[in-house]
C-alpha cells in the first residue's frame, strides 16, 4: 500500500474494547477523567463486559462500578446498592438522568480512590433511563441510596470524580493521600 493514511485514521477512537478487564483502575488514571463514548450496539461483548464488571464490583465489595473504572471508556455502569445473597445487580447502558428534590450532602467513597471519603451534595430524587442487556429501554426512579449510587456512577461516565466535587475542607484533608496516589501512578509508569 502506498500513500499516507487519512489524517483522521489515527485520531478516530477504536470501537473495540477489552470485554474481560482484570482490575479496577485507580486515580489518577486518565481514563477516569475522560467522558465515555455511547454504546452503539448492545452485543455479546457488552454483556461479557457487564458480567465482568459485576464480578469486580462484588469482589471489591462495592455498590456500583462504571466502565471507565475498568479502563473501558464506554457508557455502562452496574449498581447493587444493597448487596447481599438475594440482590440482583442492575446494568445501565447509555443512561440519562433527570433530577428532582433538594440537594442533600452525603459521604461517598470510590473504588478507584481507596481510603478517600468525600461529602458530596447531590439532588435527592433521580429518574434514570437506560438500556438493559438486551438493548431494551427501561426507567427507574428513586429518592434514596440508589439515587446517590446512580449519580456517582453517572459522573464516572462524564469523567467526573468525587475529587472534582470536594469541598475545600475535604481537599485539604485528602491532599496527602491523593498526592501519594499520583506518585504511585507515576512510579508504575502508566
Ligand atoms: Zn467511583
């Protein structure tokens, strides 16, 4: 083949992703700061990815996990706000949120930022619309902890972390820990 590649050939994002990621990525991995791309087709690779995310969420004792947290920049998250033997995790693909109620403070943690807990103010009532694993639209509404989890995970799809929502007080409290994490990330050469 001769000639040069069209200029957009190198910048166009790959449509493939790792459907079996092995670990949760940690702050400050750049994938966590990037808005994720919509899922175009809900196919077998998306179902495999969602299954793997549920495994990783459970083994980490989390209540939610978003695809960027496993290094996949796609608009998918899983949530299991009341984990237990009976609970059924829900998968949200290309979710959209609608807010209501008042802003309520609540302390949140994040599997990508271990040992850091931050008080975040968020709307108390949320309606969420998304696609399920068969590509069918569904809608849920909540005014309690699940609404909180959905908003935290949705933030991940926008490239927003709880560290972006910290008060000056939390910022000061976690300065050392976040600096350590940045140094570890650099030392690992990623
Ligand atoms: Zn998180």
